C-alpha cells in the first residue's frame, strides 16, 4: 500500500497566504516562504502552492515567489495558477517546482494536459478539480470556483487521467474551510473511476478527519490549509496520531 501523504496548501493572493470558507472571505494567513520552511521542517510530505487569482486576473503565476519558496524547502513542490501553455509549465519547473497543477486551463483546453505530460512526464502533472454539488451531481467549477461548467467530476477525472495526468487534487468547494470533514462520497466516486493518486482537499478540521479519509476512501494524500496555518494542528502530532491508527504514514 502507498504510504499516505500529508500536504499543506499555500493559497496565494498578492504575494501572501490567504484562506477563506467555500472560496470566499479570504483572510491573511502569513508569509509563504516562512510557512513553507516551517512545514518542511515539521515533516510535511509535499507542499502545494496555488496562485488562486492568477487565472481570474489573466496573469502568470508569481514566479519569483515560487523560486523563494523552492529555495526554502527540500520536499516535493507543486505549483498552480495561470498555467496556460507548456512554456508556462517548463518555466515554473525551472524556477523550482517539481510538479505543476492545472485547473481552469485544462478544462478549457484538455489537450494541454497531454502536451505538458508528454514534455515533462505524467509525474509532473497534477490536475486540480474544484467540485461543487449541483442538483445531486458533483460538477466541475473553474476560474477560482466562480464559473460552473456542467461537467461531471467523475467524467472529467477519467478524461484527465486518459490525457496523461499523474495525479488529481480534488477539492470540495462545499467543504472548503468549513472544518467539517472531507467530502468522503465525492472522493469515493473519483477514486473508484481512476487509477492515479487522488489528493483529498476541503474540510479538514481534526486529526480524526484525516484518519477517516484514509480509512474510508482510496485517497493517497490529504491536504489542509488553515488548520496548519493558524497552528490548530501540527504535522508531527497529526502523523503520530495516524501511526497510532495503524495507517501507513511517511
């Protein structure tokens, strides 16, 4: 069995880490370089950096900040936001990212997944899916969660895998920032129709929620933000707890 990964997420706006609830009401959560260094030192398995307004503002990811974060850590580093071409992806890899995360651009231009996968390898391509419950179906949303697509999440996850995605970062918009637990039903649906690793995102509020997602779904990693940013939960304590639950933790 793959060892489960714990991944802090840095949502970046105007060069600062921010966090909201259901993608709204963003509040400052700190300096990205300081937080990244702290998480690496505490034993985080990977780090995700999402420039959450790059697509809406029609600009590229904050490359200089990516370089500074990369220099401060020694763990795998995924960067997303404003990646629209193979050149964009290669540029961020050169600046220190290990993987790139595609969201809106991939939905609008699915062949982009294959182009980047063919160039950088599938291990470097994460497809991020923002999912929201609409009329009893999980639907894909883009543009920072602002735009509905009417695409079923399971259909898109399968297509992304077929095009060369190496991993899926699956966020429940309904659960985001609520600390009420991960969207287990959504995760089960996507894990059941794909064969690539799935990162659970949205809703982490306690150590028990991490144990729940790893025992009740096939997710191979769990991501959290505010829980770590505001010191409500430490990564070493979380890993100790999960090991006591006999879960395979790195």
